[in-house]
C-alpha cells in the first residue's frame, strides 16, 4: 500500500487489512475504508447473546448473526442498481410494540412479496429474498417472538439452517446480495457464549449481561473472559476458529484491533483456538486503536490495562508482546483516553505509539482520519 492516493484509485487491488471486531462501532470506518481497499477482512464475533440475535439463538441453537449482518450492511455498495431497495429491506426490523399475530402477518406479507419493502426489490433478488423468508416461516415455531426481529437476520438464519448449519457460505452469499465492498468472516461456527469474571469475584455469563448497553452496567473491572456452552453453565469450553481463518490471518497486510466494545466485540475474537497462533505467524504490522473512554465494558480499566489484556490473550498460545502488537494508533490528545497513553511502558515492550488528529467532532473518531492514519502503519 504505497499511499492513500494509489489505494483510492485502485481499491480492487488494495491491501488486506484485517479487523477483529463486531457490533456497530467500526461501521463508519469500515465503510470509509472501502474507498481505499475492497480486500479488507472483517473477522466478526459470533458470541453475542442480546438484541435480535438472542431469540434466534434461543429457538434454533445457533451462533449470533446480528453483528455479521450489521457489518455486511455497512460495506454494502449503495451505487449498484436495485441495491438501495435490497438494503432497505435487509435493514428493516419488525415493530417492537405489535401483537404476535400482527408481526406474523407482516412477515407473511414480506415473504409473499406483497409488502412495500419486498415489492420494491427488482428481480432476481426479489425471488431470492422472498424464498428465504418463506423458508424461515416454514421453520419458525409458533411460539417464536418476532418483536424487533431484523429481516436481514432472518434471511441469514434461513440460509444457515438450509445449508446444514454452515455459517461461512451463508455469509458469503449474503455479502454478494448487497455487493459488500470487503470480506466478512465469522470467527467461529459454534453456539458458544461469553463469560467474564470481575475484580470483585462476580461471574457474569452472557454478553448482554455485562456489555452495559441494556440493563445494569458492571461496577467492577473485568479481569478475565472465556467461552461457555450455554447461558446457564459458566464452565469454560474450548472451540476452534473457523476453518481456513488461520490462512486469512497469516496472509494479512495489516492486523487491527479497532474501536468497539473491548471485550465482547474485539477480544472475544481471540478466544477460539488457533487465532492467536495465526496472528503470531502473520508477518505484518499489528495495530490497536483504543476507545475514547466511552465503553461501559472498560469500567475501571486504563489503556495500559487494555494492552495487558490483549497481550495475555496471546500468552495462552505462546505469543510474546511483539507477536501480538506493534503499534498503538491514538489521537494527539492523550487526555481523551482513560489513564492516558503509557508511552514509556509500551516502549519497554517494543510497542510504538503513533499519534494523529483522529478526532474531528468529539467524542467520535473521524473515519477518514483513521483510514488515512492506518495507511501509514505499513510504511
């Protein structure tokens, strides 16, 4: 990646920037990065237990697909004819305040192509989507709660169940439906959940119970995190990363641990076995972009604590500091970060700090500024 201008002019041959993320925080940056490269890889956690994915996971015993759907939608090419209508449908949610019979009637209308959102979609995508929604209706139990259901999630679920519960080919097909300008890959294809232990000894099983987005936020720092088989049993389990993901990681031109919910969206991707080993083997720069102090999961934790968590993840698979991290990319104002930026401590670990004007409208990062700064990380 010789420079910003070359990448903007030739995004199809752009660099393989790999993000470990989930959720929506990276969405604007991911969309902006598509101007630089169409080869970026977004490795997305599949362990969330809240939101629209929660009911699908409860009913069908499947991985979470909500973050995958959100990232694909962020990468969707809205300039392709007919895509705007498809994107509008896949981003639509059923009402949260309607009666069950009303929700089912609306889904039936969507599947029949009679709803305004499906009626607006041109062929052949109209037939593809209505077929998936009809298949979902046939599989859906009468007792399922459709309130707030994401239509995109229902389409992904239909594909997942019809393809012998294989997630990667469904994600690939969904990406093609909206001409996604980048590659989205699930970190694992397993029905696992996140569990954390707090500094006060409390154990919380389930991402939705500790992320602070709904309900009560944590009041003690997170000190450990692992995977469990269910929301009822906090016993640790080990699962393997998705097949072929190790090769994708090893071939990256840049690996980035970006902004987002630090534990449930970023660090969670490092839990499946094989991920950290592949990071160690990747001969490319590895960059961490810390949050600006507005992440409820980071209660009581400084930037130094966050880096220490990241490095400990790697230690479990024999990775040293330089195997996991080379740079911190931060705004020029250190006061924006909890505890500031521990430059001397990082230097002793061989980790450098790159400062850039990343914040244009506080408290949010400017996507264009972040992408321009990342472009210099491989120089």
